[in-house]
C-alpha cells in the first residue's frame, strides 16, 4: 500500500546511525583531537569502502578498532570515546559488542540520551520492552528538544502497549503516546511523518478532541505540497472518519462518496455503513466519551506515568553486564566487506580474553 499508510514504525538507532560523529562537548584536549582523527578515518572508510578490496577493508577496519582500543586504554574515562566506538560497532551490526561500550559510558555519565536510547533499543530487540520503557522514556527527559526521541517513544508505546500493561498508571500510556507525537510535531513542524503519525494517533485512544484531530488532517492536506491521489484519499477518508465522530454525518458522507481509491474501498464501505446509524450510536456513546475524556485528561506533556522501573534503571544496566548478555570479545576484525545495500559488515574473532 502507499508508504505513509504504514507509518507505525519504531525508528531504532535513528540518532546513532544518522549522526555518527555527534559528540558531547567541544574539542578541548589532545585526547579529543586524537579522537577526531579516528572519526575522520572511519568516515572515510564508510564513504569510500565500497570501492576497496575485501582485504583493504579488513585492514582498515582492524586499524580503526585498534585505534579505538588504544585510545580507551589511555583514556579510560573518556565518555565520547566509548560512545563513538559504540556507534562504530553499531554501524557494523555488532550491537552486542557495542552494548558493552554503551554500558561503560552509562557508568561514567548516566544522563546521556543517546546512551539510554541504545540500551533501550537493545532491550527491545532482546524481547524485553517492559525493561526498555524507562530508558526510552528518559531520552525525552534528557534531550527534550530532540523530536526523534518523542517520535520513537510514541511509536514504541503504540507497538508494545499490551506488553506495558504491567506498568503502574498504564492506562495513561496511550495519552502519553499521543502527546509524544504532538511534541515531535511542535519541534519539527515540517516533518510529514511526524504530522501524519500525530493525526493518526487521535484514532488510537478515547478522547473528545475531534476539532484538533480534524485540524491535524487539514494540515496534512494543505501544508505538505502535492500528494498522490491515493494519499489524498487516505487523508480525506480519515477526515470523514473524524467527522463521523463529531456527528457531522452530511459532511462525512460527501467526502466518502468522493473516495476512488481501490485500496480504501473496504474502509469506505465500513464508514458508509456506520454513517447510516451514527445518530443512534452517538446518543449511546456520547456520555461515555465525556466520562472517558475526564479519565484520560493529560495536563502536562512531561507528567509521565509513575513507573517503578525508572527507579531500577541502574539495576537493569548492572544486570545486563552481570548476565554476560554478550561475550567479551577480543576486538580482532577477521573479515570486512561492503554489503549490497552499501553498509559495512565486520566479523570479529570470538576468542575470550
């Protein structure tokens, strides 16, 4: 189906992958200067490696790994060193080896959002969303001006809402999800995906904010340039669905009759059927919606659910280390190659130290 009809995704490692050289502070020492040289070398590898032989790739990757190791031996408390080495290994799909480095960075400074993001995403991939939640929640607290953290948290809550039912005040989670998308839009109003997911989120929880929902769909229709016919039909049918929630049957029917997309035919027919009985349904549900809106009222986008797991975040990171969720690898690159999609793949020896 069209691309944005499947916008419910969780953009794991978005900052890690798209900001590979982002650091946390200015270059103020010889150590920082040395680290910047390693970064320049690894970016050259990712940029030009597709044109190299496999042997040249392996040698260069080995040298970069060795440079990082030597750098951290000489600077064992250098936060940026652990983060950037972790990013390098993450970009080469060595996430378990990268985790070891991010855990060490978290021990040095537990208030770095990108570190919390990596640990949270790692736990998600390991099938532990309940443990991942506080880490992903903390990214929005530690870097509230970064829209992707809010967007990722909103998608995470939507995808794992059933698994998160064990969280205290879990009934507020879907409201938090909606507020996350709202905040992402406020921080980056030109991002179509953010605006789309914000508009869609009005359908994901009980509320009476139908005018706001309608306005969100209008923004998508009028402020993001020309769209395909299927995209326009999707936006219009979403408007019609919202209008039905507002008991504006006539306006909704007018829109529904204009929908031509074959992909939306079933949804169109379902809404047409609903429109025929909307007056009766509306009378039955109106009082329930009023009570529901009171229960789900969200006063402050930063009034997060009280999650006891937040208090145990340090214990979770310690547990990750103690359980030896990764082998403590010798970082010996034995093979490197460029995949068909252009990414670098490294293979390490598995001998323990």
